C-alpha cells in the first residue's frame, strides 16, 4: 500500500483536538470527534491492506494479528506499566480498585464495556480515570478481531457483494446510534455496534480508492477539512453522539481520503512536516495524554490551571516521541523482534496485568497496604451505598404500593435523595411501612426544565420519568402516608454561578448545571426567583395533595474536600458558614417562603452541619460526606437517621 503523508497529517488533526478537549480548553469543545477521525482512518487502512492481501492470495490471519500486536501492544503495555507506580502512590483504594479493573479490561480489549458500566464519558469522575481513553482502542481491537474474519467469509460473494454488505451493515449501525443516543446514551457512546459504521465508512472508502484511486478535487477536499474543523469547534458535550451529527466529521475524513490528491491544497496543508511528525507519533501521544491529565487532577488539591494542562499536553508529545522511537519502532521491525517474541511477550504482559488487576480488585484496591489503620477508618467513613431504585418501572411500583396492607413511605428526588435511601428504608422497615424509591440522578423532581449541558436524550428521559411520577401521584392521591423529597437544590438554582461565589468553590468545581425554562436559553439571574418560586410552590402543592405528610429536605452545603487523594482527604479545607449563607441567601429566601406557605415539614441540613464559623464535613474524626455533594453512609446514619426518626415520631409513626 502506497504511503500517503496527508494521512499522517490527518492523524495529527485527530489527536491534537482530543488532547486539548481533555485538557479542558473550551475552544475545542468538540475535540472528542478526533476519535471518530481515527476510526475512519483505521477502517480505511485496515481494509486497504486486507483487500490487497486477499486479492494477491497472501492473506494470513496469524500474520494480520501479528501486525496488529506489533502496532498496538508494546506502547500500550508500556504506558499501562508506567501508570502503576503513580496509582499506588496517589490513589485512594476505591480509585485503585477501579484502576485495577481497568487493567483487566484493557488487557482483554473490553475497556469500552467497563467504562460504559462505570461512568459517562463527560462525567467529572471520568477525568480522573488514567485509562479511560482506551475505550476507543477496545472498539478498534474488536473491529480488528471480527472484520478480517467477516471479509474472508464474505469474499465468496464477490468484491461487489462484500462492498454492499458493508454499506448495509454500516447503515444499520448508523440507525442504531440514532436510536441509542435517545435511549441508551452511555452504551451508544462506548459500544462497538453504534461505532461500527464509522470504521465501516473507512472500509467503504478503501474499496472506492482501490478501484478508482485518489482523485484530485480541491473544493471537495477543502470541504472535508472544513467539516472536521467545524465539528471540533461547534460541537460540545450536549451534541448527540454518535448520531447523524457524527456524519459531519466522518464524511469530512472520507472526502479527504477520496479527493485529497497530493497536489491539492488540503493535502499540501496536511503534509506539512510538523503535522506529519505529530501524526507519526499520534498513537503514543494519544496513549500518554490521559494518564498525565488524570494523575495531575488526582494529585493536585486544586483544579489544574490551563497553563499546567497546556504543559502536560506538550509533555505528552515529548513522551510520545520517546516511546515511538524506543518502543514502537523496534517492535514493528521483524528483524529485531520475531513473531514468537511478539506473541509470547504479549501473552506475558497480558498475564501480568491480569494478575495485578485481579489482586487489586480482590483486595479492595490494596486498602490495607495503601493506608494505615487510622487512615483506613477515616477513608471507610466516606463510603456510600444506596438502595436500588424502583426496579419495575414507575407504574408497576405504584401498583405494588397500593396492593400492600401497610402504610407507604415514598422517597422522591435525584441523587441527593438517593443518598438517604439506606437509612430511610431501614427506618420504614423498623416501623412496618412499605418503602418506595423513585429517584433519577441529575433530574430535578417533577420539573419541566431542560439541562442545557446534558444531551436531548437525558432531558427526554428525565421529563418522561417526571411525567409518569406526576400522573401516578395524581391517581393515587392520599394513598401515600409520607413523601420525602430532596434534590441538589442549590446546584439547579445557581448552576455554574455557584462555583463563582467563592474562591474555594472555584478551586473545587462541583457542577456546571445550566437549566432552561423554555428549552433554549439558560435561566437568567433576574428571573430565577420567580421561576423557582413558582416551581417550588407547584411541587409542594402536588406533594401535599398526594400524601398525608410531606418532608422536604433542604440543600446540603457542598463540601470543598477533594475526595481523590489521601493528603487532601486527611487535611480537609472547610467552607466558612458566612461564605456559604451569603452566597446562597437568594435561594434560601425563595425556598423558605415556599416551604412556609405550603406548611410542610422541613429538615434544614445547613442548620445541622454549619455552626457560626464553618460548615462541618466530619464528626468524631469521621467523614459525613461521600463526595462533595452527597452524604456518606456514616453521615447518613449520624445526621439523617435521627432527623428522620424525629419527623416520623412527630407525625405518629410509632409502633
């Protein structure tokens, strides 16, 4: 296959936006599409090689896998190995346990499945996962595993037949991604079935180039280049992805491969020495950047500055050159490393990472070795566990509730209600009441707002959930004894402004919620009081109609402790009470008025946690918080259990 310098330039155009996006530079809000560019390039190159080998009767599945192993595994294993000492030094046991699982998943080429189950790609927790970026390698490896076998088996139908089979499979995959972003957002992002069409777009391109060659068309090539740039700068975390929106960068790459003849302006631009140089080391650059960013975020007590992230971005390029020069290149050369060496070395490396990962997972992140007895006790106080949400669907849970002979306690809200679930269930069981939990993480209860920083799929699911709950509350009016409602009220009310109210919040970003009342524009500061005042009044009125008693839990003061490195965990910063109350005064006025007007029971968490000086995060040298915005199991039992018990006794729940 003839070398094309512009393809290496295209690789640079893929990897640099990904790095700058992960570094947090807002200009590159759609930089994640660089991964899609890589997918198309991989599909094109691999299919071109396979077609050439099959047509010349020299295809060998062993030889193909050998080449993939030489290309992928040495640098990958080297970076994984380099991560381990920093994980041991800086990670808390829960992080080490997750990291151990990722070592296993990466070794088995299923890290995309692991991260699908663990975290959303754009979630704050994902920023501290050193191997998160390997999800895309897993998708490619799954393609490498299956596509050659498919091609060999399908070749009997002729080249034209294979071409149309690939198109049909690709179209099905594209339609699946359109369904997926609306219904299974995380799975849609991570899993191969909804990503396959991007790789297959490259495969189709390979068939066309193999038949017609690379054509010269300046305008189409420039249009392809512009399509990639537009998606990099105009897309963001709220863009449904992958979906038809991914067609813009994908078709942009296809146009460049088809029409960027070396004489075109686009090819000359992409063939610039600096871009080709970065393209040559793009794989190692991609491997290094995420561990550097993740460990910096873990180690620092403050959010890394833009200057530091830019420095780390450049460091990833330097490390990439070294690993390309001394790891990648030697292992690609058959005269230096034999096939036996590659396969046996890969097997040994795989077994080592499986062993280390299994031991880390089996031993709870090596908690007994990473922490002394006192540290371990403090660390364990940060643990959180929640009761499962209603497993049968909203309608079914209300049916089960109405069939019971005992009274009913209903927990309603988002994750800031969910963290009360274990204690509330235990209390309901103790007092012989049925317990129903209807919580939806990140979803303001019974509201009709949009979260602008979330995808349309999330907002639609949130609204559907709230609609089902509202309909059932109206239908089962007064069949519920007690409703307990809670949410991250402050974060919904202030959004990103809450982060700017104090220097401490700014150093420890908590959330960037952006609510819209009309579905398009963010709620302005001058309209918050009216919009939220009306929302709270409507919410409390509906709940009072639906239950004999309503208990609303007020906002939890955010903790500014960074729960990701033991040095900061065991020497916590504290939020001053005056700072907290001054920065939330407008919310408190609106919320308190609505509670008083509704005449419902109110648990004031700020009163429980904040004295005249500071808002406490610990009691008896144990953590009340499990993360900056949720209580731990210890906090739940130490703070909430007595408060709920008193409320239940006050309303006659005493068996």
